[in-house]
């Protein structure tokens, strides 16, 4: 089980589709950066492309905050390639092919009965510590704007009240 404030489950040499090519991806590639790692159930579905496009639309905002986006599903890199080239060319961040389901299991989002990853999202700090975790029903898409808000709040180092936005008063230092 993932615990806030503990080391993110490491992964290494996982196949990923990224900008038209296949790459090996490791969590250690992102040391010194914030990471938004999100899992989605399947390629070629209905809600998943809305989220994938949403993260793509806001990718430059995340990068301006020293934050990289990485996504994952249990589909193969070949499935990712076919879907992303056809329907999601705007997605420029890597998409992991978790065909062994190990990554989904390590992040405790694997649905054994359906053989897929649930909608999980993890914010990992530059020291590779989990700072935020959210797992939701597959029938409900996530809010990318809320993820941006949470990254900003975490990076502030302050105690941030509900609905806090940058520029608003905080409750002091965390």
C-alpha cells in the first residue's frame, strides 16, 4: 500500500511510448523533478482520452513548475502507439506499457478481476517521496486543474486550506 511521505515504488527499464518512439523509462530518470504519475484503465476507451488530452493541454504549466507527467496503463506499447498516433497526437509525455502489471500492483491500483489499472494518480517530489495519492472509480475522470493546484500547494511548503489558490493567504509553514 502506498503511504504519503514514504519513497515512491521505484521502477526501471519499463517500455514506454513517447513522441512516436519506444523508450525504457525509470523513476530515477526524474530525480530532482516533481512527477505526476497517473494510471488509466485502457487504450481506446471513452473517459481516458479526455484525461490524456487534459494533461497534454496543461503540460507546459506542469513543466514550468519542474513537474513531469508520466502515464501508464496495462496495454502494450504497440497499443499505445496505434492509439496515440491515430487519436492523441497532442500527447507528448511518456506512456508506460505496464504489460506485466507490476507497476500497477506496486502502486496498489491493479484490479485483479478486470486485469487493468484503476484510475490512480500520484504526485512524487524531487526526492521521489509520495506526497499525494488519489484512486477513483473508472467511471469518473480526474480534474487536471485540481492536480495543478495540488502541485502548486505542495511546492509552496505552506499549510494550504481548502480551495487554496496561488496568491491567496496560507495558514503558515508546514
